[in-house]
C-alpha cells in the first residue's frame, strides 16, 4: 500500500488476532500475530498503542507530534510508512 493512499480520516487498528505486547523479560515490545512475531522499536510501539480504531490518522499524528515535540510533517511521514508496511503484512487495518 502506498503511504499517500492512507487517508487522514483512516482509523487504523490492529486486526483480530494481532496484538501489541510488552515482553517484560526482554524489556521490548512485540507485535504478535498468528505464526508471526515482529519486534516493535519504541517509536513503533508508541504509534501502535494509538491504533485502536477510535482515533483518525490525523489525530494520531497530532498526538504524537504534541507528545514528543516533533515536526508534524516528519511524524506524518513516519507513521504513514510504518502503517503502510504493516498493512501490507496484514498486521494493521486502515
């Protein structure tokens, strides 16, 4: 999926069977899906925590930009790239 194809009004969420879990033993975030595990770096984990299906992409980007004091356009590009990649793997629904 192209990052440009993701609408600002899209409400990303983890599909059924996919969940974000913190592994306390290794102190790392994991994105768990049937027969697949992806390590999520701290930035990806912050994005995925907000993918509840209740917030729009625009709201997620605004929240991250405010929380981390970062430039909105940079956050927007990073969030779109992550979500597009995960959507291609069917680990996020847009």
